[in-house]
C-alpha cells in the first residue's frame, strides 16, 4: 500500500498498451528503483494522489 493510498489512485499508475497492463510510470532511474525495492518503506515514497477533483474542491 502506498502512503496515502494504493497504486490504483496514484497519478503515476498508467495503462501501458505495449504490456497490456497497468504500470507505474514514475520517472526514476535504476538507483532509485533499487532503493525502493530494497527499502522497508511502509508505503511508496513516490505516491501522488491522482484525484484531480480533490484539488478543485479545495480551491472552491
């Protein structure tokens, strides 16, 4: 589970037609990926809420 939510609600969770599945589209290099996989994070440090309506609601 990502911090603040799951991959399903993350802005970086995109459908990749080449793989025919959803993937994390976060722009990270190999070193970042290794740190993420080997770390003991309880949640993903790259999680970004993809709910654009929350921003609009907050601005109202």
